C-alpha cells in the first residue's frame, strides 16, 4: 500500500507574468473543439494530427492550439519538427459556487486558481 502526498500551491492570476489565465482556461474547456483537442493530447501531438483527427481546417487547428498554449493548457514539446504539443496541466477540476475554482496537477503539485463569476 502506498500513500501519495499532494501539495497544493495557489496561483496568482493578477501576477504580472502569471501563466494562470483562469477565465481563458474556462472558456476553452467550455468550447467543443478546444476541449476535444485538450482531451486528445495524451502524448506529443502535432497540429496537423489534431486537424485530421477532428476534421477541422489546419488554420482553425493552429488558432485553437495557439489559444490552448496561451492559456497554459498545452505547451510545445521539446524542439520537434513539426512542432508537437503536450498538456501543461493535467487532472483539471472545475467547481462553481460564488467563485469558480480550477484545480490541476502541474509538475507534481496541485495548483488552484479562483475567480468570482
């Protein structure tokens, strides 16, 4: 039997160089194509592979991946050609009450952001 200890670290969406864009993360996870892309990327994946898998134009796939990258949901994988992407955040949970709370696993730590909705 093993016990796993998870540490929780809050993010600061108001910090000047924060990679936490909670509102954009929520928007993207609520949209069909970005959510499908995010869920599909379980291993390094190219934009062309996503476009083919989900039958969307390559330009749409690039725009969607750029948005996912900007929001911190996907990130480039090493220096590959063509560029491959992987998830930056895993095990995302979204809860709503008076605030929206998003928790995810990143670099072995659970991080949490919240915003008033």
